[in-house]
C-alpha cells in the first residue's frame, strides 16, 4: 500500500494536497472535480444531495481546478467546511495545470488510480452538469428552516472578481438610486462585500470587510430581497427569495442558462438605458408581494433582461 500523499507528483504534476485525513491509497472513494470560486462552488454543491443519495457511505476525493491563490482557495474551503470536518472529504487537491473546462483525461486517471468508484465532473458550464439532479446548496450554511425578515434587504455593490465583465460594477450614484428606492419602501438596507470602497452616502448598515464568506451567506439568508452585481450572492440567495443580479448584456444568456436554478434569480442588463427603472419596479413588486409576509410563488413569472 502506498501513502496517497506521495502519489500526486507522479500522477499529476502541479497537483498539491491541501487537506487530508489519515488514510491509505488506493481506497473506496467517490471522485469530485470542482472548478471556479464562490458562486461556482455554491452552484456545484446543489448536486451533493444526489451524490449522497447514491453513495451515502463513501468518502470523497476532490480536485479543485482554478487557482493556487490561498486567499481565494480559503473561500472554497470555508464553503466545504461541514464536509471536511465530518470527514466526508478525505482529500482536497489543488490543480491549476489544466485548462478551464470539462474534466481532463489526466484528472480522470488520477481518480481511477486513487480507487474512485465513480467520478462527478461538477464544472457547472457543461451540458453534463445540467443533467445532474440539483436540489439546494450544500455549503456550510443551513437553509432548511429560514424565517424571512420581510423588511430586510441586502446589497452588494462591487466585486473584484471576474474582470471580463467590468460593466456590471456600477457607479455609487446609480447604487444610491437603488438604495433610496429600498429605503422608500421601508427596508432596512445592509451593505455587504469586501472589494467595495465607494462611499456609504445614505448611511445604511455597513458590514463591508466584516464577514467571512460563510458569515455573509448566514447573515443574508433571511433577507426579503437581495440586489447585487453578478457574483456569488444571487447564486445563493435565489434559493431563498428574489435575487437581482446586475450584469452586462453579454452575460445575460450565461446567467439564465447556467446560473439560474430558481425563478427568483433575475439578471438585470445594466446596459439598458432604463435598467434602474426596472430595478426600482422589482423592489416595489417585492414590497407589495410580501405585505411583509413571504409568498415565494409570486416570483414564478419574473424573467431576466
């Protein structure tokens, strides 16, 4: 028997073990390939219930393909915390060698040599991912019995990730219009985020740089409405309530096809001249819908655009 931690340099140059429980290679595992960061991991985790139904007693080997930036990887590790602490994830490997996309042959070989009975490619931008049964996110935030606070709104105004769509990050003047609309409807507005350095002109409750990713999701989960740039927050919040995602015109199709699972996820094209009017109207509809009571079916006919 060979200690698993001596294998990666032989099988997959560039793959590094970031986490391991005491175990021996090969073993009786399930292989899971993840790619991307926070939103990708949240969306991928909606398949975890299906995996657990099929293989309730097997441990997981996880390859994460994207980056070796420790700060960014720590966010992924935080999201998977419950699966790591429980021992479900036996090994977690980093691989920034491969190109973005579906699972690579050398990664499949890695899982095979490790003794994995089955491999799940949870790269979300693939037709194969859409064939999996999705339920709810299985990141380390419990959303099984959330009691929505009908006058609570969360906003996230700027994201430093994904610079390929810079149009989604809007000016403070535009965000002030959105924030004022929320305040006019009686919401208590909470400002989230890490990269946002714009002024808090309307003196809403400011939580920037105060929360970890898990703490951000935990805090936001009982909000009645979420408005943010296209990032991880609407990916998570769509499973709970109306979630507006401000993005560029070129990204609308991707959001609707890959990221949207619930009708609550509403992409907003910020390149439309009247996009702010659309956001304000969505705020008013949500306020009317709640009557300060959650009625989730209200959102079933909302469409992005």
